[in-house]
């Protein structure tokens, strides 16, 4: 007999698969014309596939956005403290204030971008997990904004775009979503 989960050939009396460790109670003998890998790689319902991926995307967006919000708060706090401390390390004949103003602007800008993308990501995650109609749109906007945040934002943005822009994803998400109250 073959394991229905990983396709490994196992003894007929085995209670568990030796490769994946899952129970073999529900495993059945495969017909002679079906290979074990063909039984494992059965096509999945596109609606169920999208539902699983949307749930996973919601979880990833929560984790990524919480990280972005922490980085925003930490960057603003430490950036400000580091600038105050570094003024005293410059040589006396160099005026550090023009450079410090530029650095302050960079810290503030990056903090605001992190804050906006973090909040937008949290909103996208909540709407995806609740399956609101606006969830797909918010997640797509957040995905495009996250593309510039290498490496994690880029990876999550690409994954979100692949899942939410694939053929039939718009119609399937509409079928999954619940009407807004």
C-alpha cells in the first residue's frame, strides 16, 4: 500500500508512514494504473486554494506589519538619540548641523513610510482574515508598497501579487468575501 500523504510505499500492516509519520488508517490501495505521486498531487479546488492562501497571507501581513511598526518606532527614537550623541563626535572645525538636518529628514521620512506601510499592512491583514470585500484591494496596495522593502517586504509583496492577481482570483475572492455591514 502507499501513503496517501507522501506517496511512499509502506507495509500493509503499518499504522503510521515511516516517512511522514501520518496515520495509514485512511490509506487505501491505489489502482494499478495510478502512480503514488499522481495520487498525492491531485488538483485542488481553486476556491479552496485561494481561501487557504488568503488565510496565510493574512497571517504573514500581521507579522510583517508588526515588524514595520516596531521598526518605525525604534527608528524614530534611536535616530533622534543617535543624532544628538553624534554631534559631540565631530571635529570642532566642522559644522555638523547641515548634515544632521539632512539625516534627521531621512530618519523622519523613513519612519513615516514605515508607519504608513505598517498600518496599511495591518488593515490589509484584518480585512483578508475577515474576508471583507476590500481586503484584496488593500492587500494589493500594501503589496506594491512593500516591494521596495527588501528582502522581506519584497518577498511578501511578490507572494501577495502572485496569489491575488492570478487568473480567476478576483472572482474567487468575491465568492469568498462576506458582504460589508
